[in-house]
């Protein structure tokens, strides 16, 4: 039971929750109350371990999702730049075609957008 109490106290202090210390040592509970108290402590310990496991899992998922978000942003920037470069290349090809057309070397095509 002492181990469970120490574990619960450590977790409470880790989360910054103040513990009231009256300085008094209460009387020891009777054996029936001890059994109930130990069962309650066991339940609390198991719930706290489960919550800690879920918190770790959530933190891991958050970090993975944050990483994926950054990858998607970089990918979006890459494709936007590639699209812009492609547009600029098409404009340059269009200008060269127009210049060649003035010399009578190229045939113009009509495009409908």
C-alpha cells in the first residue's frame, strides 16, 4: 500500500497539484477500512497508469501529425513553384513562337480558353 501511496503522491506533485499537509498523524483505520482503502488506491493507481499511457500515445500522435503537416506544406510549396515554373516556361515558348511567326518560319495556332 505504501508503494501505491508514493506513486500517487509522485504523480500529484509532478502535475503541480498542491497537497495539504496538516502536520497531524491520523489514527490508523480499522482493518475493514484498510481493505477498502487499499482497493481504492489500487483502482486509482490503475486509472492513473492508463491515463499516463493515453497521454504518451496522444503526444506521439500529435508529433507524428505535426511532422506530416509540415511535409504537406513543403510538398504544396514544391508543386506551386513547379506550376509557376511551368507557366513561365509556357510563356517563354509562346513568345519564341510569336517571334518565329513574324519571320514566317512558324505557323500560329488559335487556342480557345
